[in-house]
């Protein structure tokens, strides 16, 4: 696990898909600043990029990776992370893949689509979510916070492999891909004021 301030160093990631997660001060994107971006190429290293209070979010190396059209960005609940990345870093992190959406399309036998549930059922590993609701804005991130933050990107490549197998099996890969393709727009709707309103509903 590697810790960086305000940007990713250049050239630390192998080519190909990257797993990405964010930690913020809360769930309201324009109010709750982006504190941390975690990123991994799936090779066993996790990089944590921390943004301090008053950050100008000037992170050219990180933004180049996130905006790279040749790299698929793997998220769990991409909708939230895409909005935070768009709002604070000013880039659209597409193309993207969302393990929560894939799970909802294939694991129709359960309503448990949290990352912990997926990692447990599909990979047989246990991750702790104890630090999920902690203060990510402090001057020092605790060992427990760093471990938690890194674990949120550690399993996404392997989850995607297993979820893709099941999407193929159930004939839902096309539908999943169409959902992923819409996610940047869904995130823009959230930022623009349609977060609570489902524009596809009749009401
Ligand atoms: Mn997280």
C-alpha cells in the first residue's frame, strides 16, 4: 500500500483496467469534499491519494489515468464515485464498470449487494467495513483507515471476472454494459439536482 499527497506519481500503474474508490466527508457531493482516491491496477498494490482541506485538486497524473479512454475504471457503486470525481477533479472517469450493478443483474436471489457481501460470497474473503463512516478529513489517517481504504479497491478486478462469468451465463452482459455506459450521465444528473428524482419513473 502506497500513500501519496495531492496526486499520484507518474507511471506507478500497469496498463489495463484500474480499480477506483473514493472517500469523502459524506454523501452530499457538493457539500462533502473529496478526501481520498484509492486506485489499483490489480497487481497487488494499492495507491491512496489524499487531498487536504482547501485542496485545489490539481492532480494531473491521477486525472490522466481516470480520464484515459483506454482504461476501464472498476468501481463498487460507481454512481457516487463518478460524481465526486467529476465534481472535484473535473474529469469523467469513463469507461467504467460497476460491481454493484453487475451484482444486481445476476444475484437476483438476494438483496445483499454490498461490497462486503460480494467479496464474501464470490471470493470467500472477509473485509471489514468498520471504518466506512469515519472522519476522512483529519490530518492523519489511521492505520485502520488506510487498511480499509485499500481493501475497497483490492478485490474489484477479481469480482469483475466472476460477475462477468455470471452475466454471460444469464445473458445479461449487454444490459449491464448499457447501464455502465449511462453511469456518467447518471452522476451528472445527481450533481445537477436530480439525485433524489428518478427521471424514468412516471411520477
Ligand atoms: Mn470506500
